[in-house]
């Protein structure tokens, strides 16, 4: 790949001030590449997206196709009854671990700010109700695993995750709804040792997804 890295404006930073880090690469230099995965606009203008280096200049469609070829068989579902700000964080983490899909249950509109446009690289589905979501999971043969603190919750740290499953997260505060609790084949809890009763929903989702990754993902992810 022939490209010009993006740098700062060349001015010397003030004493004690770190130079600004600019992500990405500039316009393509040299013979125009014939790789069909490349996007002409990105080649011409540079690629400043927050993507792995291996995806520089690739079109959105080409990146999604490459991710589709190696999606992990776990899905992530989020209840969205109160427009929770954590949903974007959960979606961004699902992209990082290359989940098979993300499912929004309840309100169709969700707060995308924390997702940092990573939802474009995922398959995001909507279900109006818990019953509709549970029916989809049953049809796909996917066990529903809730993550919350209930008396019957099983420690996530010792749980054997099925390879294909759906991890479900509730909202900050109320947690999983009673309907989702009843629809779950198991509810998992995350060990906590401090004074707070619960941890942030976005953080809990990241911990749960990584627990699945530790059991089932390949040891070495694709190179950057």
C-alpha cells in the first residue's frame, strides 16, 4: 500500500505539550490501485476513519463483507425502553468483538452517540417486544442469556457459554425487565467486591462479551 501518513501542521509544540495525534492516512500516492475493495473517494481524499490499518481505503461494504466472513456466533441484545445512553457503548463493544448481530428491543430509535458509527459495520435488528425477540431467538435455536443481579443468577466467571447464544442486557438502573428475565434460559452475574450495588451497563456488557471471547474465540485475532 502506497500512501502518505497524516501528520500535524509541522509546527513545534509548546514546551511540555504533546503533538496532536492524527489518525489515518492521506490521499493515495503512486499508480491507482485496481483492488475492487478500495473506495475511490477515500483514495482521492485520504482515509481518516477509526478502522484497522488493514481496512484503509476499503469501502464500507467491503469491510462489512470481510467481517461477515468471520463473525462470531454470539449475538447481543439490549432493552431500550428509556433511551439508555449506554446502548451506543454496547454496540461499539459488539463491533470490537465482531458479534453476529445486535438486537434493539423496545424503542426503535436508540442513542447512537457512544457507538461512534460502529453500527455501520454491524447487523442491527429491532424487536418491538420481548415476546417478539424471544420468538426470534427460539426460531434460531439460540439460548437467551441475561446479565443481571438476581437471586438465581449464575456467576459469569464459572459459566460455560454455549458457542451460539444471545447475551441480553437491561438498562442502567432498572436492569433486565421481568419479561426478559422470564425469557432467559440463564441469568448471569458479574462478581463485584466494592460498595456499589451494580456496575455500569456498558461496562457489564463488555465484561460479558469478553468472557465469551475467552472461551470460544480464536487465540490470535486478524492482524491490524
